[in-house]
């Protein structure tokens, strides 16, 4: 009788363990890089984003999910006081130099064997982050770009000259012939095919960008598609599209302005009608489940653009949740991987 009861208890504990581990992934190894840089656009404050997200508990929260975390600190960027525009492009020397330093930092994170998390800073930093990722793994990437904006203006089509509206144009093979020489940009080699790029959340696209997207046949799920299909179908179609030939490592470049400014108002270029908090998190949860997520950018958190402390707090906490969703945080709840029900 005692033996039978003991066997029942073991069986019960095994069932509970299997049930609890149903969603559990292999623990992630995460390397965090801060990029406190604002010169890809005109508004100060966005350089405060990395340390604010850290201060919200990023490392502790990742570790609580079972992740091994190494924080590489912030990249230091050189001041280039004399940086006149070249054509329409503003501060090219500063932006080119900053991205080269960031590319080296992300390259090191990837060579050390981690999933890279780059905390920005403005979205011009995607140049360095994606480039460093690609050179480290020495293979083609898939890029999922979650943003209100396409950020694919070339230096010749940009209406503002701000590089945070141009980063994808420098990285795409098919646009190489459209990029004029710029100081401190000669190190950049295109590393993404138009076929391997998917946009989610677009709702403020310049006419020239719309032309480029159509010309290159780039996959776009604007907010119209999100409304029509629902976020689950959008993510299923995104992953089916990206893995239809060869499954490539995924680089997620996530601008916090993809989410509606009712939730994340403290950002430089808010656009109404964005992803809900729930949709914004679902994107990350779905990509996490693929097992292909290899690097993440989280950019454009700008506390100086929040009108109240509550607006700043909402933006920062949502940014933190976006990152955690990439590494296994489940809204249904998480628990330690090795947990089993204690015996009475």
C-alpha cells in the first residue's frame, strides 16, 4: 500500500512537471548593449532610454525568466562638433561613426554566443545593430521591423535628412546603387535582401518610401492589415513568409512608436492608431516561439517627450514588457523551469 501510494505520488509529480514545462524553452543567454545616441533625429532625450529601461528592472526580470544575462554597458560615442549636412543628410559623420562603434559592440555580443538586445537611442542605430549581427554570424538575416514608419528613405529621397528615417536603405542589397557616398559610412556593406524583410504596424509612410516598398516587393503588414487579419494571422503569415525557403536567424527591430501613443506617448514621432499593448506583446511572444530570434533592438523611448511622469512610466514599462516577451515571458504566467509540486 505504501509503495503504491509512493508510485502514485511520483506519477502525479511527473504529470505536473510536464504540464508546467509545456511552454518552457531552453534558457536564453542574453547580451544587453546600451546605445545612448540621439543624433539620427533632432529631439534630445532619446539617449536616456537605455538606462531607464535598465532601471525598470530589465536584468532582474530576464534572470527571473531563467535567462543568463550579461550587460555589456553603454557604447560610448564620440562628439564630432563640426558635422555639416551632406546633401540632405544631417550629421552623417556622427551617425556613421556611432553606428560603426555599435556594430562592433553587437558583433562581440553575438560572437560571445548571446542573443543581442540593443537598447536605443534613435532608430538610426539599427544600421550598426543589424550590420554587427550579420557580420558576426556570417550569414543572411531575416529582419522583422515593427514601427509606425518604414525608415527606408534613401539619402536622396528623405524629406527631413534625419538618418533615423533611413536605416533600412543602407542595409538592403537592392538599394545599394541608390546610396551616395557619405563620410563615415564607407564601412557599411548591405546585408539584408528585400525578400527577407517584413514590416508590421506601418501607418505613416512617405510617398517615396511607398514607391520603394512596392518596387522591391517588400512584405508589409500595415495597421490596415493588422485590423483586417488580426495580429495572430499577421504573425503566422510573417513567419511562414520568412521560413518559406531557408529558416534564417531573425533580427527584430522594434520602435516603441509602433504601439499606439495612448500606451507609449514618450517617443519622438508618435502616430495615432497603432498596435495595442496586447498586439505589441503578441508580436514578441510569437517570434520567441519560433526559436529563431537572434537579436532585438528596442528604440525611440524618449522620456523628454512625455508630458507627465505617468506617460514616461507607461512607455518605459511597455518597452520592458516588449523585451521580456522576446525571451519567454508569458502573460498566462511563468514559473521556475525545474519546479515540481512538493510532497505533502
